[in-house]
């Protein structure tokens, strides 16, 4: 069974070879890498998603993320469990940042380790795509012009204007 | 986390565009409520929310995704009735990453 981390700053779920978390703090590339480090691994693949300064050429001032925390963690754990089994991973860790994320900073980190690089590459990509499709986190873009939109990954569309 | 709903009520959480439309993150609504009546109940309170938000969203009851039955469709004795103390959420299309 997954155990729940008591750290209120970074709610998380973990089990053997798996760590998923949400945090309001800046993400740390070294610490997520260390979570999947293994003497049986020949490769660690690390993905860092960063916040872009424009959408459709409209300048974005900042991004804000919100989550249905217990459900988002559960979904992240489901994804990690499935990918660990499918690709024979030694470790998989995924952390999503919430709240305001300034432009150019990391909003999500995914680290996977595997005995060989091919499995690690594939699992890393699949983990991100699964997260974007399923994890109950929402991104709001605040434009320089003043309005904001809730983005939807599903259609890559323009999202709904919220005034 | 949302405060416990008062007696005879359930909590409904509004995320993203649902929160923008209702101008709230959470409220307590009277229970029990058949899940098939959820959208019409919300439409009464927030005119236009069905077309703008609900038809593109998913619904969870106590952290489990639930199909909202067609209100005009045939009754099914197994269909979900939202109970006092339940936590329901409107889940618009997600945008993590």
C-alpha cells in the first residue's frame, strides 16, 4: 500500500520505487534524481516542464496551478505503478508544483531510472503524456493584457476566457 | 481542505472554469440528491453553467469518477444518490504539466 508523507508542505504518496508529490515550493532537480537513483540502473531520464512566456504570440505574465490534491496524487500514483511495471523501472518520481509559477521555472519534474536507457526514455515520455491527460491539476495563464484563461490539455485549444 | 458540510448537506468542489463560473471553490448543497439531478440543480443556481462548463466536465463522488445519468433516461435502481457528507467535485478538462 502507498504511504502518505506527513510533510504538509509537500503532500505525497510513495511505495517501493515510486514517489509522487505536489508542492508550492520551487522544484529541485537534484533531489528528484536522487529519489530514483539505483545501483541496478544504467540510466536516469529526467524531464523538466517549464512555464513559457507566450500562448499564440500573446505574452503571458505568469501561470498559476491548482489541484484536487487527494485525487491528483492518487492518479499520479496509478500512472507511476503502471509505468514501473510496464517498463521494468527501478524508480519513478513525479512532482508537480502548484500556486504561482514564474515564467521560465519548472512546473513539473519527472525522473525515471531503468537498467537500460531505452526503457527509461520511453517511460519518461509516457509518464508526462499520461500526467497531462489525466492528473487533476489545472493551469491558468494570466496574460500581460490583463485577462486570464484556464488551459485545457485535451484539445490544445484556447481554453475558456474567465475575464 | 473544505470544511465539513452542515447536517443534511454534501460538499461540491468547483475546480478551474467551474470555480470561475460559480465564483466559489466549494459550497454545501442539500442531500440526498440523485446524481442525475446534479446538473439541473446547478443550472438553476448558475444559469448557463451546463453548456459552458458541465457538459465538458467529469464528476467525482468521494474521489471516484461517476457517470451522470441522463435526467430523462430510464431509472436504474443502482444509480448513485449523493448522500449527506459526500464530497462531489466538478472536474473540467485538466491541464497539468
